[in-house]
C-alpha cells in the first residue's frame, strides 16, 4: 500500500470513530429507523412492516434514556446525554428486542446494508447502546472502502501521480458530511462505497479493456447497488455505457471474447438485480421506495406527456427562477434557490437532523469553493481533450453516472411533491459521486505548476481537517455544552 494512502486511511479512520463516538444515538438522519430495520432482521428474521410496534421496546426506552426526550430538529433543546447514568442504561438490558419491526418509511429500503450491520449487532452483545456504537464503527469501515476506491479511481485517470490521488481520496474521505453519514447507522455509507468502487471498475474497464472477469465484477457490483439503496438504479445507464463500449472495442478483433464478456456482465447484473426484484415481489415489498398515493390521485408516470412537461418545469425551478408560464412547485418558491439550499447548504455541513450547522457565513464559502473545483475540473478536462489525452467514453461514463443519480433523486423529489406536497431532497443524497468531486479537485490542482501542486494539496487537506474539527466542535456544543 502506498504510504500516502496508508496515512490518509489512518486519519479517516480516526475521524470516523470520533464521529461515531461523539454523536448521541439516534442523532443521524433516520438512524432510529435504520437501527430498527437491523434489529428486525437480527431478532425477528423478517423485514420491517409486519411487527406489532414501530420500534422495539428496548430501542424506544434506550433512546429515551440516551436523549431524555426528542431533540431532533429542535435547536432550543439539549439532551442530558452526558448525565445519563450508565446504571440506568444497564437496567434496561432485558427489555423486549423482537416486538418492533412495524411500518416506517425506511422499512421499504433494500436489505443489503442492514444485513451487513447485523454482523456487528450480533457480535457486540451487551446493551442496546453497545450495539449501536458497534454498528457505527462497523459502518466506518465502509468509509475506508470509499476512500480507497477514490484513490484507485484517480490512479486510473491520472496514473500514479500520488499528489493527485491524495487530493481525490482526501476529499472523498474527509468531506464532513461523508464522514458524518458513514459514522452513523445509515445505508448512505454503503452507497458511497459501492458507487465509488463501481466508478473505479468502470474507468478501469474503459482504460484496460473488457474481460469476462472484470465484466462479472462490474455487473455484480452494479447489481449490489440496487440491493443497497434505490439510488443504485442511477448507475444502470452508466454501466450500460461501459459494457457497450467494452464490447464494441473487442468486437473489432472479431473474437468470441467480446460476446462472452458482454454476456458475463449482463448476466451478472441481471442475476443480482433480478434476485432483489424477485425477493421484493415475494415479500410484497416495493422494488424502490415510493410514497403512498392519496385517494383520487395517480402516481406520476414517464409515459405521460403531461408528467414529463411538469417534471421538466420542476427541474427548471429547482435550479433557475420560474418562468411566467410555469406553475409554481411546492418547495421551489419559484426562485431557483434549491440548488443552494438542498445541494450546497446541506451537502457540506448539516449534522444531527440537519439542524446542527456551522456559522452561516461559511456556507457561501462552500458554494464558492465548490464552483472553483468544478470549473477547475472542467478546465483541466478541456485542456486534456485539446491534447487528445481524454477518452470520450470515459467522460460519457462519469457524466452518465452523475446524470443518472440526479435523475433518480429529482424523480423521487418530484413524486413526493406531487403526491404529498413534501420535498425530500437533501445535500447528502448527491454524495455517492463524491469521488467525481475529488477528481475535479485533483484536476484543479493539475492546472498549477509542478512546484505549486504539493502546497495546493497540503492546503486542501489542511482545510478539510480544519473543517472536520470545526464540525466536531459544533456537534460537541450542540449535545454536551
């Protein structure tokens, strides 16, 4: 293992464990329900949705003692977490664990992440709180996969240029929301890891050629993406691009290897993704998370021209001011500010249940910094293209992955707004492509003269570490001061 990667992984692990230990149980978005899903698999050996209670008695009582009441989204109320005597938590060890598993929205999620977490749940034993911290640390290990995948991805793009690999992996592993979400019980951590490894494998195939083994690995991982979270379906167009281009390039040689490789990739994806479709259908569960349809309404469909027109209007108003002939959408306000409010503001630093924030003056700085990295990445790409060093298929693959993710997210948000007048987009949902952001950061660094590249990467890492410490500081102030 290269020394810079080993050092970076050590730092990422330390911060991941710090986040896992610092945040009180239940204060990661959706964490109580995600814990309940894991407990339902571990104790009831069944998906949630059919149990007598939403959460088990053990979890309800444990979180009450841990938090002394619900503080989620309430910035005026602080829990007495640090004052909760350990003996009180020890006294609730024998409460029922298997009477949960009732309905909650996250119970519609695919089960891969929760099956992964049952290993830590069973291994930890002890009290409920012991098991929660064990599951969090187990989740942090997925952050190491994300960081390593970003390093390998940069290696395929830039070659063995350690500074550029360090910049890419550093942003992927030390971006505060990536660390925060990966250090909680939440399937986002697995989504970050799977997407990053899929992007690396896709670029590797385009660089080195499609083989039956690489096609199987690639198709299987894309299939596992839909077992992890519904956003995994956003990888399918990009994956199809990789297999099609790989097959076409092999086809020039008129060898049977082309057909075998393509068939291996398609078959592996079909078997893995099809297994989830069959499992969901047999269990009477939706294949993807969907809001309930109110009486008298129908679910939006891309087969309807009216729906396509309304969806286009929604996307426009998400990013740009409303045009005079457009109908206003709930949550967009017609001003195009959701680009900032949803993606940038909550995508960099919005902890707890998004109510724990850094000083407000920092968020425009994040916006400017993000714009600089994106423009720098695009400029580096344009310069490389002028010199004919960029594979168009590689650019198309990464672009399709980003567009596929955003389409899935926007369609889900549009559906919820249409049926329930409830916007669901959060900045953390775009973080599966954080490694592409890392590539943009590395591309920006590559524009500098050689002697300035090392100081620039050092400055980037110093900024990320400072931001990590500041974020942990506001968490400490929120819950313990």
